[in-house]
C-alpha cells in the first residue's frame, strides 16, 4: 500500500519534473501560439489576400456593372423624373438553383409603390402563384426587388420565376403605369462597388452615432454605478447587463417591434414611431453596445484612485470641474476600450440588423432593402448565392477600414487634450449643485429603461398579446442541438488554448512577442463577424475541406477566442506576480504553482470567459451565415423564420424566448459565480 | 554551509544599470542588511539571488555551488516580499506548509514542521484563519513561518517591516532577527531604514546606484563612514566645506570658506586638499558657556524638536549657517528656543573626507 | 486663522465603529498630531473634518461655523495625502496652479501664489516635470505646495510621510513643521509614527479603536503618560508587574515576581498595600552596573545592540521580566552578553499604574 503510494508519488514527481523543464514549457507555448496564429489570426485576416489575388476578379465583378441593358430585354416606364426598368436576359427557362438573382431595377426620385406578382412554372408549364408583394421606395435611390432561390423553390426545380401584373403607383396610391409580360427579370445595373460603398458608409455612420450616444449616456451611468452608493444599485447593475443576455437576433425582433412600423404585425404597447431603417438600426445597436460602454467605463473608473478626485475637491474644485479636469483625462485607456468595443460591435452586428430590416419590409428580398449595412449586404449576397467576388471584396474592405479606423480612434483619443487650463468655475459650480446632479442621474435611469430594457424585452408583450399560431418545434430543437454542439466544442478549445496563451501574454519572458500576441488577440474581436466568416470561408474553402460543421466551429472559435484570452489575461494582470514568485522560491515547480497558486485566483475569470464565449457563440448570426449559409444554428433559424414572413413571427418569437431563457440562465450562473468569487 | 558568494554580478534593464559589477560574500548564518535609498537596486539584487530575475553577467554561488542555471525552486532560497504575498485563498496552516507540500514531503513530516513553525511565531492557535483575517503583524509572522518551513538555507527579506506601524516595527525587528538566528539561517535583509539596519544587522552593505559604497559592521558604518553620503544617511551629520591646512599629531586643521578654523580627526589626505568634514548630530554638543577654544561657536537655538528619548535642536550660528544637534531629552530643558548657546564639535568625531565630485549638496541628495 | 471643534463625532461602517464619540478642540495656529495604530480611526477623523465622509453622528465646526453637510470643495482647507495623489497628467506647475484656477483667481494672482509656494518647498526648478519624473520626496513637496496654493489656513496632513524612505521622512518632517509655523497655519497631522508625531506637533491626540486615549503635549505624553497604552505606544517602555507591600513617608515598597523588591514614590498616597500595580520605566532611565545594589534588581545580559550614540541591552531580570536598558556609548566598554549585572531603578524615574483589568498584554497590544 505504502509502496504503491510512493511509486505514484515518484511518477508524479517525474511527470512534474518533465513538464517543468524549460524546453517542455517552450514546446507547449509553441503549440499554443501556432494554434492561435494558424487557426485564428490567419483565417481571420485571410480575406486581405484578396486585394492581391482578386485583382482581375474585381475588375470584372466589382467595378463594372452587370450585362448592358438592351432594348429587347428591357422594359422601361417613365414616371417624370424617375424610371422603373425591368431588365432581363433572353426569355428562357433558367435553373433557379444556379442563377438566383432576379430583380426589378428601380431608379426613382420620388416615393413610389410597386405591386407585383411572381409566377413560377413547373415542368408541365403550369403556373404557380409563388410570390406576391408590394414594396415602397422612398426618396431618391437605387434598389431592386430581388427574388432568390431558397428552399421554397425546391419542389419546382429547373423553373424560373417571372413577373406579371407589375403595377406602379405613388406612395399615396395614385396609379402610374402597369404592364403585363411573361418575362424573366434580372438584377439591376448598379455597380456592386457602389452598393458596397453605400452599405459601408451606412455601417460606419451608424457605428459612429451609436458610439457617441453610448458615451454620452454611458458616462453618467458608469459614474453612478462606481462612485455613488444608493439603494437598488445592485439591481441597476444587473439590469445594465440584461441586453447582453439576449441574442442580437432576438433583440432585433424585439426592438423593431417596439419602435417601428412593422407591416403585418403589431403588439400591445408597440410605439410604431418610425419606418426609417436608419433610425431603427441605431436604436437597436445602442441596446447591445451600451452595456459594453458602461462596463468599460466603470472598469476604468474603479481603477482611478479616488484620491485624485478628493484631492481636487479639497483644492476647491466642484464635482463637475473635477470630472472634466481630473477624471476624464485619466480615463483614456478605458475610453479607448469602450469606444472600440462599441464601435466594433455595431459594425459587426448582423443577425439583429437583418431581423429589423426584414420586419420593416417583409417579403422583400434582402438585396432589395432600401438600406443596407455592410454585414446585411454580406448576408444578402450570401443568401442570394453566386456573389463570391462581391462578398470577398466587401469583407476585405470592411476589415481594412475597420482596422485603420480603430487605429485612428486610438491615436486621436490618446492625443486629444482636454481643455485643462480653461475652466468655467461659475457655471460648473452651479451645475454641480442642487437639482442638476439629480437631473443627470434621473435621465441616465430613464435612458436605460426606455432605450435598453423595455425594447429588449418587448418580445414578451408580442408573445402574450398576439394570437398563438401552431409552432413546429422540431426544427428548433435540431437547430438548438447544432448550436450547442458548436458552442460546446468552441468553448472547450478556447479553454485548452486560450488560458495558456493568456498566461504567456501576461507572464511571458519575451516581452516583444507577448506584446505582439496581445495586439493580435484583439483583432478577431474588432473584425466584423460577417467579414470574418467570409474570410474563414475563403481560407478553408481554398483547402476544399467542405465540412460545414468544422467551418462553423472554426469561425466561432475565431471571434470567441479573444473573450477567453482577454478575461484570463485581465485577471492575471491583477494578480500580483509576487505570489507566484514567492511560491517558486518556496520550492514549488511551475505546474504546481499554476495549480495551487495561480489557478485558484483566476478560476472564476476562466469560467466567466468560458461562459461569455459560450453565449456569444450561441447568439451569433453574422459569422455563421457568412461562413456557411446552410448551417442551421438557432439565430440563423430565427432569422430564416422572420424572413419567411409575418405568419412565422410567432414561432420566431417563441424561439427567441427559448434562446433568451438559456442565455439568461448562463448569465445568472456567471453572476452567482462572480459574487462567490468576491 | 550555506554561504553566498557573488562575483562580478551585473543586471542591466535597457539603459539602466540596476546592479553594477557587485562582488561580495555572505557568511554562513550571518544576518546581512542591504541598505540604500529607493532605486539603489536592493530588490533587484534579492531577485537575482533567488533566481526570479536572470543576471546580465556574473555568477552567484550558494554553498560553494554555482546556481546560475538553477530555477528558483531548486536554489533553496526563501524570498519574503514586501507585501508578504500570503496566498489569499489558503489559511495560515496551508500557507505555512506550502513549501514542504510543494516539495512532496510525506504528510507526517509536513505536519511536524508546520506545527513547529507556527508555534514558534505564536500563530498555531490561528492556523485556520485566512490571511485577510489577520492583523498586519500576524501576517508578517505567518509569512516568516512559511519562509522558514520551506527547507531553505537562505532567507531573503525584502523590506519585511515596511507595511507595519512604526511602533510595531520596533518590536518586530528583534523578533525577526531572533527567529532567523534560531533557525541558523543565512539572512539578507533589504531596507531603506538606516535605524533598522543599524540595530538588526551583523553586517551592513550600503548600496547606491547598483554599486556597493561601503560594507561593515553597524559600528564601522556609523563611526567610520566611507563618504559624506553615508555619514549623513546613517544618522544625520553637520558638514563644513574647507581646505586642509595642516596635519597635526592625531588631528588635522581645516579652514572653511568663512575662514573659521576647525580641528578635525586624522586623515590620509594631503595638506592643501579641498575637504569636507562632518560630524554626527548626536556628537554635536551644546553648552551654555564656552567650554573650549577649539571647534566652539556661538549661536541661537532656532527650534527644538522633541522626539522622546532625544530632542533635536536647530541652531543658527552667529557666523551664519544652521546646524543640527541631537541631545538626550533629559538635558534638553537647559536650552530654550531663542536662547544663546555654544556649539562644540569634538575633533575626533569630526570626520574628514575628500571634497565629493559634483559638490557636497549633490552628494547628500537623498531624494 | 481657523479654530476647529469636533463634537461627539462618530462614524460607523456597519458594525465597525471607526470613530466613536470624539470630542476635540484645536486652537487656531496649533499643530496637532493624531496618532494611533492602524485602524484606530485617525484617518476617519480628518476625512470627516474635510467632508470626504459624512459622520454618522456629531458635528464639526470650523471657526465656529458648523460644516456638516457642506461639500468638501466649499470647506476651504488644504489636504495632503499619504499616496501623494499628484494629478499624473499635469506638470508640477499645473498641479500647484490647480487651486488658483478652480477658485477663479486672476491669472496673474494665481501665478504669483503658485510661484511663491513652489519656491517655498524648493520645487520651482522642477516646474515643467511630470509627477512620475521626480522622486517620492519631491512629489510630496509638490503635494504640500499644491495644498498651500489653495490659500487655506487649515492644513490636513493624512500620513504625509508614510510612503517615503525613512531617511527622506526625517528631512521632510522638519520642513513641514517649518512651513506650517512660518505661514501660521492650523495643522492636523495624522500618523502612526510616534516619533514623527512628537517631533512635529504642539499637541498629540492618541487614539485607539475609534476613541481618544489621551491628549497632551509630546513631552507630557512621553514623560508622564496617564495611561499604560500611551506609555508603550509613545516611545519604548519597560513594564514590571508587582503588588504594593508597604507604604510610609510618601514611599512604597513593591514586590515583583520571585520575591524581588523595588521602591517607588507615592506622594499623594495613591496606592495602598495590597494594590496590584504596573511599574513603567523608560530604557534610558535605567542604568546598569556591576556593583551598585541600591534600588537595583539583578539580571543577565541577553543581547547588546549598537544604536549609534548609545548601546541598548536586553536583560532578563531576577523577576523573569525582560527589560531594555540604554546606555550612552561612551560608558559602554565593560558590559558583555552573558554578564550578570545590577539594573538600577531610581524611584523618581518610575511611573506607577494600577494593575489593569483584562491584563497587561491586552492593554499594551499595538494591533
């Protein structure tokens, strides 16, 4: 008995001696770093190679318009300063599963209204009413109604859709013109390049506006949470994080329902305030980016020694002056983090945006939406199929501009100087007292409730007040199974490789290497996930593996990996290295030190990182859609339901709620663990 | 025989020579103090010896064996950091037995040593407490017990008393030495506190800018400082700048810039040299009447600072300049603020140094 | 010049009573030190006075005006921090100039004040530097200048020297005292360092566990403490437990352990035979000799420590008590470790206290 124990002990000793060897440790770190570079960084940035390899491709597909319009396949209707044209190739029967973009091209300067019916012909030349819709185009712009191949055509293969009974009218219903024909329609004549630029413009403008609003509204809230003590603070603190527990697809659904005019559906309490996609997307993006801003700002506020503020106050500076001259300038690092996180999140978001756009203009094909963001354009093209060059180009541009812009943001904030010398003692003193601080606090609260909390959970109002429709749960469960599989595998891989990488970044002896890795880890976090998906698809696609599941897993791995590394690295930076050093001098080998000293102190951060990675994977739409459109995760399934029409909204809402419940559960576990850790 | 031998040790961080070509030895069982101002390289030196930092060049031998390639856990050198670094999630017992457990000793042996050490620092009754539940002094004792039980031969203490209240420090520093001696440990204790160094050490090494500027017993350091800086750092001193006029039997004569003449202690410097002479404030004598013609000057008491056992006087001399004197409080009542006094330097206590490069003021800069 | 009155100040954090019924009156132009071990509530007191914390109970008055509820920035005081808290993004000049700017002084006037105060602490030469470019001592000097620039006549120093090197601390504390007196400020100086408190202040407020223990001048607290805790905290002290055997003519004989006897003075017949007492005597008031027997107890020298100008002996008495004896270095030659000596307790140097309830250790505890 004793002998056996001793033997085990000696094996253990040999093992720990072996893994403690410098060369062995180096070997392990080598594997981890290689994993990170090859499986995360290279695939994420692979799309940049398109700038070189795709040059000819771009000339052909991006910078030139599709086929020229010829009189005999083009029908044009003049309506004053607008034209509506239907351009189409030779009337022929076309395989819909291959050529999938068909469209009605519209140029207009006024609001018009289009009614159309689409028929499909089956093999027996019998016609089936397949698609009926009306769309409105408001203001000047180019757009097209796009009919895409999707599952619903499966039963009538080899037959293309056609337009008939095309009617045009002004938005008020005044008739303009109509025509009937048996024609196939083809996508319009806009240059893909223009579309990309338009969409990216929208994306960046929205991201900038959202970030600014987040900052203005988030700063007082962060202040309130860190520097003030009041009853119910704990609950406010939890409420802030709530939107993070709701997958963005569900958020898009909920927010659109609350704020916007959503044709074909209504819910009790819906405000029906706007039909503007621009406004709606901004409102939506604030909901899920605001918590990031508040969290980043409060994290840094925590770190700033209150003595600086107290010192300024003892010198006679009223609180507002203190905030402006002392706290804000000390704040920069946190500001950079907050701004970059919000900016990147807004830029990256796909699922919620697609949901909201779909609900504003139901039954309209994505590419015909009056407004596109970068990710939604990627989603649309991906969905339409056959747009590989366009996708690659968009993703590449998105990555490049994002990286450049973020570097610029960082430089601007670090260089920007607050006007220290110029002080306005009178007004600042006045604003620091009496009713003003209360007003500020109250408006932060109101903002949080009306912009964040109510829109996030408005989906419940819909479910409770609208008429129940029969729900087919089986596709939901199969999607759920797939989602869990992906999230599970991703989380495990993250732990295996993310924790050692975090240790290397914080404690590594090679400072230059650590620093480079530290910067690289953030890259997948700021690259928009849909661009990341395209990039990954190109990278692995070039190797022709063709495994959808693996593709999805590797995409999810890329954008969740930084979450684990960041969390663990953050905890390690807080952990005084003298603990580990002391343990070493007391005779403990590195692995023993990790197990007994380091791990107990960071285990909660590891767990928090794992849970964050898991929920993010569960809620992600953009990366999944863009890497493999056929992959059926829950958010993709929900987006599909909403796109299929308002009759599926009820099912979509229930699926959303199921997803919310699961995310919520994990978040509560995380909170509980965090509290225990304290 | 855990002696330590350090030869040609260098540590360079970027442009900074943190440790600049050190050579010294620590004898078996010796209690050595490394004294120096902040930034002198004291902590870096401890980290090099313990293997937590790798030296740029030079060798470290412990017990006659070169340890340059050994990782910290194989050097058997216990390091006690300023903040103690008690593992926050372990109780007093687990902290104390960390070393033996890490080395994989059998549980009986671990229990024996843990108990022995905790009883020695009077913490056995608190063995289930977590570090945060202990007072500062108890934490320090717990950390010490942990270091002593780690089967180390050398104990490295990095400002072990800094985090404690001033009054508590006085009690604990003797406790610290007692325990180190009881365990027959070779100890290197780093501090910036000259009084602590003076009272606790067998030997002091004075470190400045990564270099050793003097080493010796406390008496040697106090009574025969190698330069004006040490003279002023270990106890305060009054200085005069002047020229060495003449060497006499057992004395020398110095004239300062105001043409005052001083008799000072013996020196090897040659006549005509520019010199600095300094005397500890403890040996600067005040009297009501002029007691001697040598080194005696008239002045007025500007300020009295009571410090308990001693009272510090600031005296403004009639010829200009201010000097400090430290008198036992029992006689301090004789001299009120504003009263006329005579200041007297005894020649054998007035030590002579060559004029420092860069001037006296720069030499004495403490901050 | 401000006069400060605190009436029944209390501050509770949950169950912890950081301050519990503090009454204090500080005269205009007075320099008061608030002294006590960690966690005694001394910092709480000044935080309440400066309005950083609101008291649970009680009121502060500055110049007769009740300040409870008035925010910090309208209280008009200068505050110096333990961790210095110079604004890291501003230069030395901008730091000092902060108060004049936020107080909306004329720019010329503000610059004059800033210039004057930076000059006063000798930091004008560093005006273009950022805080991280200068040493700790220099940073605190700038901290002082910054507080002075607020133009307030009330200066609060919250452990201003704790973060600094021991030697720098010595120099700076004199500088602070000089400045405060020259500018005629009222100062409240919080510290755990008894020597710092004694050497800087006119009066010391000694605190323990949220309550004031004793308030008096440094000399009185050192020489005639009314309380055993005071005796131990302010300077080192020897304690011997005994009981009164007999009394006559204003003198008593006390019996210590092991039938050892000591005589002490009992001028007001405060003690009667049978009383349990504690005898306190400072180390410098004891003397040792080989011969003299009167008023002496036998003992053996355990340890001998060089303290600069004096030697300190640790002696085990025949009563089994341990005492410290300090002897000027000049008298030192003849005593060695292991020697049997007589320790002389002059009756007029002894202070006698009634035996405390709860035991001596409890009363003396520093933590």
